[in-house]
C-alpha cells in the first residue's frame, strides 16, 4: 500500500501521544509504519518540517470564527482554545513552541491574536507586539503545566517550597497553592492581567495626562 502524507502525520502523532517528543524519531516512525526511513522523506524532507506539520495539525481549529461579545472575550476564548489544543497532545506545548521558534509552523493563531488587538483599538504595531506577548504567555504556561503533570505521573515532582527563603518567607504560604492549585485558575489570572493591561493602555491613550 502506498504511503501517504496523512499516514505519516497520523503515525507521528500516535508516537508523540504515547511516548513524547523526545522519542519521536524518523527511524522509530518508519518502523511503526513498516517502511524504510527513506520513504518518509518523499513527504517530509527532514524532521523539522514533519514537526512543523504536526504543530499545524494541533493548531488547525484554534483560529476558527469566534462568537464573543467583545474584544476581552475574544482574547480569552482564543487563549483558551490554544491552551486546550496544546493540552490535547503529549508535549503539545513544547512541540509548538519549538516550531514557532524555528518558524516551521504557520502564524494563523498569532495573527488571530493580532486581529483581535486591532479590533480592540490597538495600533498595528502594538497589536502585533501584544499578539506575541499573549502567544508566548500561553505557550510558556502550558509547557510548565504539561511538564509538571508528567513529572507528577512519574512520581518525580519535587515538593520542595518554591521560595528560596522558605519556610520563613511570607511568600512560602503560597507555595503549596502554586504546586497543587488548579492550573486553569493560574492561567485565567495571568490572562486577566493581560486583558486589563490592554484596556489600561487604551484608556491612557484616550485620556493623556
């Protein structure tokens, strides 16, 4: 049976989900598909382009049309869609972050954030900068979230206090919440700070001192 591009992507995603990004090699993928490694290169010239295609697949529905009442809600919905897409695959955030850094994935999600910023009233330059800020906030938060979840499942999560001065630092009381609290709560708090900051910037521009 002829090997199709979709077969290669499906096989790569299956390895990613079962074993993680570190174990996704072209040799392992070829073996799982019952072909020689050279057969993969008809569809993907190197591993980087394969990872970029996987990232595009993970993100394919994130930029679907939004039905939100205002720009605040648009930012929040897009950010949550992105986080959910990343969490739906093992090491999804690490994979997408790496492919963004190497420019091997499309920019539709970031462009979606920028479009919301423009509708919000930001200048083109500030909308672009805001889109990068929000993109990397979501990626960074989710990389940490997935890493902690995997470490915890392996029994390797360090339970030591986060504060270097613990247990005597006043901030030490918050350490357990940071370690054990709902990551969605932390995510939403950071997202609210972002939206509040955008609103404050627009207000200060509309009413200069």
